[in-house]
């Protein structure tokens, strides 16, 4: 089963031994970040640094002329990935015999929200989520589509993996996050993700909902969750708290908004890409879910994209809804964390891969070659050598 490891440019650039070390894991492909959100990352083997602080969401290559004069535009990275950091790393990895695919983070951008507050999701209380661009807004959608096409189709890339191509909500792991005091389950996260910006208010209206009344209903529905007096059973709880008709109308608006963005993004990437370019989405088969693994309709997304990357560190259950709609050439990649310090179990990689294959996975994604310790990487090499 083909395996690809996630890598940042700063894991490679300035470390002459990195490309051969990554190739020596036994993989044939790397998924290299071309556009990425702010982060603080460990680089445990780099000869020049141990910590990289990416201060804001940025493209890791020089942005093109298409952005001239536009208010919403990507920013080049600062000192953590200067110049064409992506291109430098891609060339070094390709020279080591690895097939390079781009890794593109889209609707997850704190700088965009800080500099253009009106682009952000607004919850039922009026709070803005600066890390979460509202994907219903026409200008934001245009920005995301152009970013997808440009960042995905870098010189020499054989394919792309599009992350955060859908709604983002409250769950973010923001800097010094302090949001776990109340355990919001699926229903609470959904209610806190409902957006009330002007575009979404118009969308609710088109589905027969009064946005002011809906916001009041959402605040009322959340009260028992804040008090810890309500069981959260996912969508049935949303149905009960909002009423089935109202809940269905909100979901119809959000599902359609996300689905059309996803389909348009795949189309935009294909239009910019050479023949044979592979387009995958990081995806969750429950369409109302938010986050890096965007909620999708499995049948619809697999009719337009080449496949999906599915989170499987906690188990392989999310593979089955995609496997039910997979064609002969569909890529169904099981994403497994191989960094023990981040909750992964690299020693169980062989067993986890076997379970994923049994559930329909055709490929593996290993998160993350640059963040892993030497011991983690040794376990990965052993597991892949035993395939």
C-alpha cells in the first residue's frame, strides 16, 4: 500500500540529510506544505534550529500576479520559510526519488480574520472566529478558489491534498486555548459553528428561517449544554434542541455552501493543473462536521475528486462511508499519526495499516515525518519494511 509522509519545507531546507532520511522511511511520496496556517513546530534533527514559529497563515512560495490590487490575498511567509521555501524543499525531495504532492490549507487563517474581520464566522452570540473564514461570502470564496489553484499546482507537483476546504467552527486549538471548560459534543460544536454574518443570514432567509429568531433559538438551545444538564447525542440532539425543520434548514444551507465550494475548488485546481494531476481532500464523511477534515457528502465528493484523506488515528470507522462509494481508481488514504508525543502509536503502524486496508483504504498518510522523534521514525521504517 502506497505511503506518503507529511513534511514542512523547514524540515528540509538547511538540512542536507533530510531528503535521504525521509526517503529512507520506505515511502514513495511526500505531501509538502505549500500554504499553511500559523503554528509552532518542533524540528528535532535540524542542524540549525529546534523550534520554528510560523507567525501567521502564509504561502510558502512567492504569490503570483493574480493577487495584485486585491484586498483578500495570501501573504508570503516570513523568516521561517523565506523566498520559495516550498520550491527549494520540493526540488531536494524529488532529487531523493520522492514524488512530491502539495499540502494546501484553505479556510483556516487567523491573519485573514485579524486584518479583515468581516470575513470571519460570527456565532449566535455575535462573537467572531478570526481563524475561521466564512465560506458563504462571495469574496472569501473567490479568494479560496484562487488560492487552491495557485498553491496546489506548484512546479513539479504530481498532485495536491486540500485541507480545511469547508466550514471551520469553534474547535481550533487556538493559541493558549481555554475552551475546554465545558465539554461540547457534536451538537454543541455544530450550534457554536452556525454563522450569522450577512451572507449566512441571507442564506437562512432563503431557506425560510428568520436569522434573528434562529440566533435566539440557538442561544436557548445552548443553555442546557453550558449548564452541563443535557446529553449530547450529535444530530438527534440538534434536532431536539432546534426542532427538526429548523435544524434541517440550517444544515441544507451549510451543506450546499460547503459542497459547492468543494466542487468549485476541485474544478479550479484541475483547470490549472497538467493532465494526470491528483486532487484529494482531507475529509470527514459527516457533512455537518467542521474543521481541518471538512465535512463532505462521500458520494458527491468522490464523483469530482480523485479521493480523500481520512483521519484514522482514533480508529478506521470513518473509512467505510467513503469505501461504499469508491471506484476502482479512487484514492482512499488513511491518515495515521506516527508521532508518539502527539498521540500517535508508530509501533502499531503495521497493525493499523492492516485494519485500514480491511476497511477499504488504498493508501497511507503518515503525520508527520518532520515532527517525529528518531524512535518514532525507526518504528515507521520497520513497519513499512515489513509490508
